[in-house]
């Protein structure tokens, strides 16, 4: 019976969900628990004989070509459906440049002639997976970490805080630490850095992080020999493993760290929503190393205490009681609940 | 001239403005225009497994999530897994009462199968998947750990959407129907809304609200899982941790350690058919059989547009004229008249805007002519920055039709002159000159531009209504890559 598609007569076809991230693209169908594919946002350019990243563009025409090629790859290699007959849900950050958004619309409508597109912002879709009325979504992406408060499926726009604290910041710090460990400039490619990050790095507890910063470093974790093929092997010291994710948490004069971003976002929210938001923190995105939630909770508490000390006017900010972590690459791509 | 692995030296300008070698161009016989992969419409034609070459109907492919049921990829290195057979002695049942019969049976070895990767030596036994008694299929399937929760969420939001819709309808009805002028069915029969809903087989409004009532939102926890105690002391075994591609190959589970890897069902491939955007005719249509590489419809430019190859050329010098030898081939089954022109000489495509009459517009609306505005949006100005020009000799060259038997004649016709080097069946060697401008800097890429005018005989059976001309004069622009401008 199912083969007859009796349901399809009543219901329209499943729409596709597209999340074109800077590093990874998530593509799948609505109503499914996971995206069909999570692939790097790059495609083989036959003219230039190299892999091209979708987000590397100088002119609008170049971006148009990139998107055409990337979508062709996604539609005909991974998801295997006709673009014409499916509606599209585009998952994107609220801070997507207008040029990108408009070019994507042009590509979808004129080039692929899709029957309909809805633009959905990723914080809202992340919050939908919880079913709670209020959630503070921290999305650690490739370039930026975005903190957005979602109250009853509406993003509180004035409370949107974004800081360049994504995977790239972690990668840059890890590359620097690895250079220090090995005494040379290694120039490791980005995917090797990422591999080292996911395999070895972790976020150390707050006490240890402060101890590292204080000058009396604690006993470091075991170092790892990482072999990178023909280049021989390199040492990943315990220090590098622990401190790679520190850029996300280090406070500077501008209060641009991740905990500060969370507090700033909370402070800009309506007063009556703050308590509910602080009690429902959702960590999403695949940018950070493994399990940063624990560290974030501790750091949030520290930052909140510091903020209270420093700015008594902000006393309305309650201490974050909990952080619920659900770190999965491409959680936003699960916005299958839209229908 | 096009190569598989080398750069393309001769590029044609597609009607959409893209520069492509002739091997990746199409020719629409209905619009009489060159098309390329960028300006045509791709469609999924049929699904098949690239490993077992098994066809799969699209509805079945959709059910199986575009995965082959019998082929698997290695989760470690993504190579195709092979099924290996082992013989396994069946467990001897120590049953004293049964006597000799069981003994005879137990000696029969039983074949068991497991999956193994010949590339990285990963086997399904590594991760504790039990061997299977059948060679194909029957491998345990895993479901997404969050599937139940996601379905619950979908039901919840559907219920909310339905409720909101209903509320809206109620509101509308109240607004317009304050004092019912007409007796409705429900008034007359005393049928309540709930009963009518029940009779119609629609879910009652209570059931939708039960999905809402039973829904439990996710609860935040104050305890965040701590780092394992041995994080700072344990040696990290990199071989036990999966890499990012390994994790992302199975988006549902994203295993973190190697012991959780699971064979990946092979993703199907598709055969695509191509369609002209302007006239909706098929340009290529593959045969249904996955093993066949033939096409039912194959309108490639290679079969319709004269092919240009570079035989040899002098190094290009700025401000000078250099020699260039080209080979022109007529791939069609009809004689072809060729002229070399300058790109500016191509007459602009005449607007076929007939005087508008009611008849015409009616006819047009009946024919449902394709809206070509979308195609206009894709077109763009070709990027041709050529410093050199191929001088046009101003003579019309005639190319004989393609004749496969002529390959075996060796008497080349020798009507050679200043331009024609040699002539052999449907091929022609020509001697031309490249005129390079003064301001071409040494070392910059030398690219020469020229236009081709060629006659084309259309063999499509004419549509009954349209006035039909069989012979057409078509134009195309060709860009030659002649290395770099020599610096002296």
C-alpha cells in the first residue's frame, strides 16, 4: 500500500531542508530525524581543477555559480530528487548577508524552478526541537557563535548577540598551540586541524583553565603523537589539547567571550522572560570541541558573578541555573518539524 | 579540442554565455541553439545501485531512503564491503536421547556470512555484528535514537497547527454568520460538530488536543555531565576515535568511537535526463537499464556542431601575425558550408515577435508557450578577453558529410590552396593567421577569438502548423587557447 503512495495524493511531497553552512552543508527531508547528508560545503570545479568552497566568492555571479554547483551536487548526488517538485526550507542564520540570501533565492527560483521556499532562522528551529516556550539558543557555528533568545517560537531580535567565536577561532588557537609545541610553523591544512580537534581536544574545567592562566600550570594531560601521513608525526601536547577551546571563554576588555555574550543576550531580553530563558539554555552547532556544556555552565556562573560585581545595575540577571546541552552537528538541519 | 585530463584548448560559447569544450555542450534541435549543463534542466530519471547495477523504482527508493538493500560501504574507509563466507560447525546438541541422528547433522558445516573491507580490513565482526546465515540482506538495521522524540514533536506541532486552523475557521464563521439566515444541516438534524466529524472519519478535536496535552517539553538539567576522571591521565588511542568524515557518513548516529561503526548501506545513484529550458524538449535521455551507457535521446553538440581542433601554431607575438593550423570536422550527415567570421559579424538574433493579433495570442495561450523570462535570467555576458583574433579569409569552405566508410579511402582530395592545407572526407585542414593586438603583454595568456558560420540541415519532422525550413545558417563563437604571448 505504501508503494502506491496513497498518502501522496492527500499530502504534498516532503519538502527538502537546506542548511548551507560555512564549513558543512546539511541537506535532508522534512519530517525526518536526521539530515540525509552532512557534507563539506565545497564542490569540484572542473574549470579550476580544485575544490571550491561555496562561501568563497568575490562577485555575485561567482556566488551564483557556486550555489548552482553545490545544489546540483546535493540534489543529484545525495538526495536524488527532482528539484522542481519539492518545496525548500532554507535554514539560515538571521545575520546572513542580503547578497547571499537573495542570490540563493534567485538560484532556487530561476535556476532550479522549485515550487516554493520558506526561510527559517536556525535559532527558532533549534528551539522547536525542545518544545519549551522559552529557550536561549547558543549556536556555535564555523565562523560565529550566535546567542539568540527564542520565546514562544519568536526570536527576540534585540537580544541577538553574535561573536566571532566559532570553529575557526578554535582552529586558529589550536594551530598556534601546535606550532608552539613543535617549534615550527606547521601550516597544517584545515581538515587536519579539525581532525586533531575532534580526536584529542576537550574543554577543561574552570579551575584548571584559571590555573593555566595563573602561571602555576597544573599537571598537563597526556600528549598525543598524531601522524599526518607523509609529513611525519607531530606532538599534540596536553596543554594544546586543553587550551584549544579557551578562546571561546577568555574574557577580554570588550566582554566578547561566549559567557559574556550569553549574559548580554539575557540582559537585553524582556525582564519577565529572563528567568525562563536562563533556565533553558540550548547548546547547538558543531563548531566547538566535544562537550563544552560543562565548561560553559561553570563559565557562565563565573561570568554572571563577575557581571553582578561589576555592574550592579544589571542585578536583574539571574544566575543561569542550568544548561541543557545537545551538541550535534547539524541539529539545526533537523528542522523537520516545520510541517 | 577537448581532453579528459588536460585543460580545454578550444572552448565554444554557449547560448547562455558560458565557455565550455564541445564535449560538455548540447545542441537543441528545436531551438537550434547550443546549450550547456548550466542552462538546461536536469531531472532524475531512474535510481540504481552503482555496485550491483540493480534498478530501483523511485517509489521504492524513497521508502528505502535512497539506499541499496544489499550493498554496503565500509564505515571506516568508504570502500565497498564484500561479503565473505565462513563455515561454522553447528553447535552439537548434547542430547543423549537423540542418538546418532544429531551427530550426522552436526557434522554438516553451516555457511555463515560477514562483511569485510578489502581496502582497510574492517569487518562486521570488529563491531560485534553477528554473522548472517544468508549472503545478502538481513543485516541488523539501526534506528535513529531520537526518532521517537522527533515524531512526538511533529505530532505536537501538527496538532497545534490544526487547532489554530480550526480556531481561525471558527472565528471566520462567527464573523460572517452571526445570525444564521439559513438553517444548516447541523441545526436541522441536531447533529453536533463532534458527531459530524466522527461520521466523516476525521480525528475528533479531542484527539488533537490529547497530542498537545500529552506532550512533555524537554526539561533542562542543572547537572552537566562531568569530564571522565581519567581524561587527564589516560593515553589517547587515536585509532579508537572516529574522524569527522566517518561520523558524518551516518548522520543519524554520528558514532564517536570506532566500535560503534556500522556498515553503511550504499547510496543509490541516478540517471539524469536533460531538458532544454527554453522549449522543454529532451536533450538527453538515458536508457533505463543501469548497465547500459547508451542514450535514447542524445543531442550532443559533438554530433551537430562543426568541431575545431588546433593542429599547431606559431608562438603568439604581440602586434604580429602568426600562423595557425586548424582542423575542422563536420560531424553531421549532410554537407556543411563553413565561413570564418569575426564575432562582431554575427547578426543579432532577430526577434521573432510577430504582429500581435488576437488569433496569435489565443493560439499562443493554447500552445502554452514556455515563459522564457527565467532563461533570460540565467544568461550572462560571456567573459571573453581575447587579445588575438583569427583573421577571416572570406571564403566559404565546404565540408563533406560524415561517412564512416570513407575512413578506408586513402585518396585525399587535393584541392589545396592558400587556405586549405588538406582535405579528407569530412575533415579539413586550414591555414589561418592570428592577429595579436599591440597591447598584449608578454607572458599573458594568448587567446584567440573567431566566429563560425555554418549551415545546418534540420532533420526534425516539422510540426504541422509551423512553417518549416530545413536549412539553417547558424553561428557560434570559438575561443582558442594558444598558450602565452611570447615576451620578445
